[in-house]
């Protein structure tokens, strides 16, 4: 078992190193090479942290959605472990998004926080999945806790389309997307150096995400094995 685990640990270490390298390159590109925004100036550079973090959070909640649905369907513990692991990391990246957005918003809007539609819905998303994690600890029966959390995880994912469409449906301070516009390719709206910095940063965040997910999933598996051994021993 120990010999078999060594290649996994090594590959996980490589993944972590690649993640840190890509994030460092992306941030250097965004902070040094890419030009400042024509309207917002230097403060816009926080975008290279803000945008990759929320996209990574969306991916994490999608995995919660998939894992929760699979668990309710097949009742396999591995799906519940995946959903639980992804939810924890999603909460981390959502909190990072809100913090970075507040730092960006202070010089741009003059306030750290405003009850803008997109900001409010993002805060609700964070509360939903924080509640998801709390729910699991409040219900003693693990099977019931996993089922209840799975339902909440699926419902919570429905908030993400609302966040995306909020800048179109309501008058908001938050600007609409500059990159993904239906009538223009990204390179006509954003400087190529900005796109490059964003792409590298996002790749780094993805690598970091899967590195963290692999660690958290492994932790979940180890906890289940410990529980199984305790049951065998009657502890």
C-alpha cells in the first residue's frame, strides 16, 4: 500500500508545483506586463485574482451539483465525499472572490460593499454552501445528513445562473462581462496581454483547485476507512 501510494503523492506534488508556478506567472503577467485599464487604471489588475477565483468556485459548485445528484441516485459514498470536498473548497474560493471584489470596489465605487444584485447573489451563494457544511455537522445520522446536504447542494447551484444574468436583468454597479460577449470575440474588447494574463492565472487556479480537491478527497476516504475499522472492532 505504501509503495503504491508513492507515485500518487509524487504526482500530487507535481500538480501543486505546477499550480503555484502558473499562478505566479499569471500574476506577474497581469501586474507587470499587461497594461492598466483605460478607465479604471491600476486597480483593475486585481481582476487577475478576482475572475479566476469566481470561475474556480463555479466549477467547484458544479462538482457539488454532480456529486450530490449521483449520491441521491446511487447512494455511493464516494459521490458524497466528492460533493463535500468540492463544497469546502468552493466556499474558500467564493470568500476569496468577495474579498478581492471588495478591495476592487473601494476605489472604483467608493465603498467596500454595496447591496448590488450580483454582489448580493454571490453573498447568498456563499451563505448557501456555508449552510451546506453546517448542515452536515448538525444532523447526527450521516446518511440523513448526506441526503439533506445533497438536496441543498443541488438547489444552491441554481443561484449561479442568477448571478451571471443579474447584470442584464437589473441595474447594477457591477459591470457586465467584457470578455464573453455574444456579438464580439474577446480580443476585440480586451488587450491581448490582459487575455494572456487571465488565461495563465485561470489555468493556475484550476491546477490549484484540483490539487486541493485531491487532498480533500483523500482525507474523506481516510476518514471513511477509519470509521469502517472502528465498526469492525466495535469501538
